[in-house]
C-alpha cells in the first residue's frame, strides 16, 4: 500500500471514479462480446459525447461558484440555430458562421451574468428564465424546422485528422504524432518535477515512483493512440475529441493555475471571505456565466456539425447531462469543490454507460433508469466517504 | 441520590479511529451548582459534553453516566433531553425566520385536536421569557434579536423542557460585557431554583464570578478539580493546569519602537446600509504610527468592526465622507483590492465566516490575497506557493502534517495563524486585527501576541480591536474607545485601566 | 475492511491494464475493401443505381447465408401505437426471415438516436432501418454507416441532408393529406348540413418531414373551397407554421384548440377540424367537448386502437390506416433483396433530400370511417375485436 501511495499520491479516493470507469469499460467489453473496446466504438464514444463534456467544463465552474445553469441546452440550440439560419440566408462561409455562434453564446452569457452579478438574482432563476427564453427563441426563429449548416462544420462535429506519411505504422499518423507528443510532454513534465522535487523541502524524492508513473501513463496514452489510430483508413482520433482535449487543457490551466480560477473556488467556498481577500465577486460571477454560455455555443457547434443540421429541439435536457457529469465527478452542491479532470471522468462514466448499454441492446427507458441509479450511487458514495474521513 | 451528586460521569473513555479523545475522564457535579469546565481547545471538553448529551450514543464509549442516581443509556439527544439534560451550543441553533414562540416549541408543540394551540404557547412563552429576564413580544422574529437575546431565548427553550442540568458551551463568547453579565446573573438565578449548570468557558473571570467548582481537562484527561471560593479563583493555577506549563506572563514583554504616522483618518462617517439614517461611524478621527499597536475598545455594536471594514475598501455600510492619508498622502480606496494595493490588511473577527475558505488547503489560503506574487509567466507557480506556505508554517509554528491539508483540520489557534500568514503575505504596512484571539486557547494566544509584537517591530502600524479589556491593556500602546459610532476617548495604555476604559465605552465624552 | 477495498480497486486497475496490453479492437486493414465509395460522386451513383454492387455483395451474401445477417432498426420512440407496433412487427418479421434484429428506440432525442445507430454499426448490422427523430439531423452518422458498407433504409420518414441513405419506405404522405381532407369534406356534407362550414386546421410536428407534406396534400383539396367560401377557417390560421403541433404533442394541440375555441367560437359552432393524426384528433375532440361544442367532423391518421373505437362509436369521424404491418413487410422485403445480393429493388419515385434523390417505396394508405371499418380491418384480429356493437 505504501508503494502504491508513493506512485498515485496520498489520497487514493480520487481514483475511485477512474477505477469505476475502467471497470465499466471492461465489463461492457465482456458483456458485449468485445464490441466496446474497438477503434470505431471509441471514436464514436468521443465524438458522440464531446458536446456534453464541453458543457460539463463550463458547468463545473458554475457549480463551483455555487450556482447552476439550466439554460445551457437552450443557449446551445439557440446559438447554433442562429448560426445555421444566418449562414444559409446570407450564404456565409463556415468561419463567419462559427464566429456568429460564439458571439451569440457570449451575448447570452452576458445576459445571464448581468442578472446574476448585478441584480443578484439567483442563477437558478436567471437561467430558468434563460432556458425558456432561448428555447422559445430557437423554435420561433426556426419555425420548428431543422436547418442545414455549412458542410465544412461537419469536420468539427464528426471529422478526422488527415492521413499522411508511411503506411507501415499501421495507424493514422496524425494520431500517432499526437500520442507521441502527449507522452513526450508528460515525460518531460515528470522529469522536471523530479529535478525540482527537493527545492522547497530540501529532501530529494526517490525516482522510482516517477518512473512507474511515467510507465503507466505512457502505456495508457500509447494504447489509446493505437486504439484511436488503427481504425478504418480515413479515421483517427476524432476532431471533436481533439477540440475537447484542447479545451480540457485550457480549462485545467484556468481553474488551477490562474487567479481567476482561484477566485472561482474562493467565491464558491466562502463568498464573504473571498470578498474580504480582494476578490471581485461580481466580476467572478459574471465571467463564469459568460464562459458557460460561450462553451454552450461551442457544444452547439460540435453537435450540429455532427448532425449536419440545426434542429428546433437541439439541446433539450443537455443541461441535465452536464450537471450529472459534474456531480458524478465529485463536485459539491453547495459549491467550492470540483475539478476539471474529475468532471471529465464523471462525464465519461455517463457516456460509457450510455454506449455500453446501447451496444448490449438495452432500451433508452432502462438506460435512463440505470443512469439515474449511477448518479445517486456516485454521489452517495462521495458523501459517505466525506463523512467517514480519517 | 448518591453523595449529593446529581450527575456523575465515571471513567469515560472515547476513542475515534486512531485517536483517544477521552481517557478515563471522571466528572462529578453537585445538585444545584454551577460547574465550570476548562481546557485548551481540543482538550476534549466538547467530546465529553457530546457523550453526556447522547450525540455519541451509549455503547460508543466506555464508562458510565449516573444521573439522579440512575445509570443512563442515551441513544440520542432526544433521550438526554427527556431525562432533563439540555445542551446549548456555541453556535445558536434557532431558525432565524420564525418567531420566539415557534422556536421555543419547535418539535414540542402544544397540540390540541391536531392543531397547535397558539394562545397557550404564547402564554407559556411569555412566562419563560420573564423567567430569563427578557421583555419581548413572543411573536418577535428571532433574526431581529441581538445575539445576547437569542442566547437567552435558547435558555428559555431549555427551561420549557423541564431541564435539570443545563450545559452551556462557551456561552459568552459572542456576547458583549453587559449581555455576558446578564447571562451570568441568570445562571445564578437558575441555581437558586435548583437547576444545575455546566459551563464550558475560557474566561477565568467569569468562572471566578459564578462557579462553585472547576474541573480542568487536558489532553482528554481530568487533570485538576477544586471548589471555587466565592468570587476568588487562582487564575494562574487554572492556566497552569490547562496548558501544563507555567505561563509567568500572559502578555509578552515588549518595548515599542514607534516611528512616523502611517495612517491618518479624519472625519470618517458611515451610514448603515440596512437602516437608513443610522450612522455606524460618526466623524471618526484617529492615527496610527509605524511600530505602534493601537487598541480599539468598544462594546459589541459600538461600531468598531464597521469602522475597520469601511476603512478596508468601503466593505461595509455606505460611505458618508471622510479622509484617509497613508504616509501623508491622501488616498481614495473603493474596493478591497485597492486597499490591499495600498498595503492595508484586515483580519476579520469571524474567522470561519469571513477569514477562511474552509474548503481550501493551507497553501492555497496563505497565498490567496496576493496571487500575483506567485505567478511565473502569467500562471500560478505551485513551487512558489509551496515555498511561501512552508515559510509561514515554520516562522509561525503552524502545527500541521503538511501544508497541503485542509484548513478545516486545524485547531482555532492554527487557523488564526494561517489567516495571519495570508495577510502577512500581502506585506502590509497597516495591519488591522479584529478580535485576533477570539476562541483561541491560552497557549496559542501567547504565540499570537508575540507575533503581533514582531510585526510591530518590523515597523508596521497595527490596529487591535478587542472585546477583552485586559488584552488591550496588555498589548496596546495607545487605546481609542468607541461608543455608538463615535470615538469617545484616546488614552495611553500605561495610564489606562479597565475602569477608565469601561467608562468611556459606555458614555459619550 | 478499508484496506481490502483498496486492494480490490487496485486489482481492478491491474485487470484493465491486462486488457489493455492484450489488446482488443482495432480494425485497420481488415475492412479496407468496404470503404471505396467515399466521394460524393460515387455515393450518388450508388444511390441512383439503387444498389451498391461494387463492394458489398459477396461479403453480404456470405454472411447472409451463414447466419441470415444482422439488421438494425432505429425507431424514434415507442410513445405512439404505430411505433410500438412497428417494434413488435419488425422483431417478429425479421426473426421469422432468419435475421438477427437489433431494435432500439431513441425517446425522441436526436443525440440518443445518433449513438444508437453508431452502436448498430459497431454491432455489425448490415442493414439499418431508420425511423428518424429528425430526418435532417443524422447526416454524419448515416454517412459513417455508408462508409462502413451498411445499407440505410428510411422508414416512414424521409432522411434528409445526407448521402448516406439508400431508400425510403413510406406511405405517400401528400396522398395521405389529400385523403384526410377528402374524408373531412365527406363528413361535413354527411353530418353538418349545408355549406358554409366552420373549420380549423392542425398540422403535425415540423421536425417530421412528412408533416408539411400531409398539410400540403390536405390544403390542395381544401384551399379552393376556402377560397370560394364553402369552408371558413374562423381563426384565420392557415399557414403550416401556425397550425403545426410541435413534436406531435397531443397536449400542445389540445391547448391550441382550447385557445381557438375560447377566442373565436363563443357564439358559433365548429363543424370540422383537419387533424394530422389520431392522437391530435382525440385531443381536439376532447377540447370541443370540454368547451360545450357539438363534436365536429375530425380526420385522423394511424388507426390507433382508441381512435378506431371512437370512429366506431361516431365520436371521431375518420382515421387513415397506414397498416404498420404492410410497411414493415415492404421494408423486410427490401432487406431480403439487399442481403441476398440483389441490391435495392427498382422504383420510379424519388424524393430530393437536399443532397441526393432518394428512391422512395410508397404504399397507399386507406381511409377508415364507421362504414368501411369492418372491411378494412378484416385481416386484423386485434382491431376487429374493437368493433363490437
């Protein structure tokens, strides 16, 4: 046990969900006769759920500041519908279309942020209003009819990295390159960390835990690279997945390594104390809500890219999936607690459940029931753990 | 009844995983007495009371509880309350939006034919309020009462349950002097009616004033116990027993090195944001010099905290004029951020409510008011963060396993040190300390006093707000008194004594 | 105890690692033959020719003879009788024909359906029958199916905005609308005396490509009569967008009818209502009854059990039967043709889905009124049982 702790860190509980996720993948793989762990299924899993995970990134921050955003699905639908309609009407190129969607997302976010931060109306109510306003807006402007989006957008929602270079690798070389870069970045970071390990405490750590960590992570990344890269020719790690990964890195940095991120946790943990530490609480509220709706627009773009059309019902109940991901990832309902990585794991647990049950041919009705139980079980486990700490 | 004791707790041992919280503790309480329990924070006083009131059910501890001659096996608080043992917690547990009557009868409603008989409840409430010396409308809403009044309502509630033993956990910690006196008088009154009080307290003067017997607990063991002669208690003896070492002086020796005026405030006025027209500060004027510790004395509600928070970036009330000069130049500070930039720091009185994010770790808390300093290329640098927190852990002797642990795992004294670290890390010139030693045990207090002296010696201007007059007299170089939002006096600490201060704190000059 | 748990969790991690190392999945190189038709031109060719002989037949035939083949059926939901029936009938008929059937319903959610179709591809389906939630939002998923060499057949609704569709089986939707309107007129003449008649119009869910077609078909019959004053739409709402019922939601239709009645019919009687399906028809009738109106002549569609009873008892004037049985049978016969290597059967009708012309296999629907109910359902023992006196 002591050795395991050296490798993984003191708090092993944070790996509970990772283990659960791995167990689910393995169980489903066995139950479905090996259909779970295949290149194409993992590609589907990522491109089919990227939009929910993107929403969960924003929702995490909203929940950490102690609020909730019920409008994300409607905002996603609205932003992508406005994009689809204007692009079609004025024959706009795809990049202008995307810009329009993002701007709409930001305006929607500023709207919600204004009511929350300036007028002090609770986020639940502000965004309940937003949910109705933007959902109504989608149906209104679309006349309830789906509108095709510029075909280039399909690349964002369902595209793959290019094929190039030698064929002997047996993989998509773009994916291979990404995998190699990921491993290289991790290895350098670990070695750098090891070299600095004695700087503060004065006591150099042992190297072997670093080596084990490097070994494990490299193996996982390597395997994932092979899995995603060795699918049918023309497929690779999906573009929406790549966008998601970039956003995960970005939001990891924002939440962990910037003042704004610290302020988000401070406001959620103790608003009054944050205020007395020089945190601009109103600004933090405002930016968090703005960011959420911006990400909702990104999610909308990814989704309509995959669907090739914006529909009037797009985004319905997405907020619930995003919220569930955040809570399965261990965030606290009262705010202040939650991390980007855990949220992504939480989202993947939901996604794998969905996917695995579908592969097994379980109906949508029962899938819903099972997801509900998993949400309760995950949160109950978390609460139990916190109660029995130490 | 065995030997005149109403309550005996014999050889109580309570273990938590890995920790022996109580070991072989014995407590014997005479009928109709006031029994004080002293001990440092974490000594096991609260655990003992939780065992007594059934929060830790029978079976989860060893030893026995004999109450009125019978062995008790409480499974929960309801059981102990039914037997006549009621605990009043440090944090009040009433529902702020409901009336006094509703709170007193919460869970115990007088029900007739399935409906609540409000008339009877009100009548009974009025009687109970009389008994505790409150002249209030039974329909008054709790949140509109002062803290002292709420405390008394809690006691009235306990009386409604036919209490035999009343446990008060730090009953005066959030009360001002007059409310405290009131409460102590009430305890004496209850004693006359035959009700036994167990009082957990740090305040030795209060113990001396009312209690009949003192039990001192240290490290989960009873270490001392003796009867108190009326109104006289050997404070040093108790302190010695509590901390297990001699504290020859409760306030460290210090020779001030006073320099130029750093902060000068004139004509400062603040209006209450909630009650229009009510002034929290009226034309306040004062100054603080480098290396000087300036005390602010005032009763609760006098406007001390309001003045300080208003200075700290207009954080409280509505600013109604006034000038602030720092090192001679006039500054206008409109947010906490600007205040921090102008090298002002404010350590709030309510540590858990305002000073800390209890979800954070020590290292995150220490740097939280000055994040820009630990950035490398625009991103927070965890190495710098760790280095900063380790530095304060060493210099302030913060007791913790690692700076990565949550601040919620620390004792009150260590938490306060973390808060101080956080503000020292902003490298302030002006440090406002609002009740810096509240709820902290004697040993930790001493360390904090030494720290304050060190900071003063570094040339910082220090404002010390405190409700404890001995603390002000022992620590400050100069003291201002405040009454109803007005500065009513300025006096050198050498010339002051408690009587002089109290006079200025209760009447306008 | 705690320790045991930790050990267990570590063991599980180890198992995963083992799974990782032994390697599962990864199909590069094994299926190369299947992904030739990748360019739009090739796709169009395939679609127009009505078959995909170039790459598939051998493989498909081989698997068909081995185990009958796997067929995926993606339905939008099971909330109405015709879809619930479709689920049962597909299962029976596909299994009877020796195929393995994967049937899933998407609870009216587009992302759900996208993922279900993907999982069918994963499960090795050779043909996927899609009753879409929204016919235009499955583009990239269906193209993925096409790339994987899977045939896609639209069921009951057109699949728009994608090249990944090989054909659509449906009842003529414009024709259906015409029949509904004719039944309405017939009922008005029969029951409501002399013209003019006060009527109202209802459309189906706008996301369903059939809905506007029903409405267009119906209006081609009704519009001339509205113009000459025989029919009066009292509310004045005659555009499809005004009349549409989002998601085919009965309760929305009922609210709209309530509003129309209270706003326009306080002193006049309503004679007839064009309803796009049975659920909405019943909602309309209920609304009229609640408002104290005499029951108007109301059309319908789907011949749901309850509406068959209502038609029989005279509460609802007519419905249109689109025998699910026939539609499923037609679909299965196409599947037979595909999996035996004969490609898509020939058809004259095509529909423009926005990208390509899709071959359409249309079946004629049948109007049901009280007079002909017993003839129409002669072969349907379930519904015959409802027609008791």
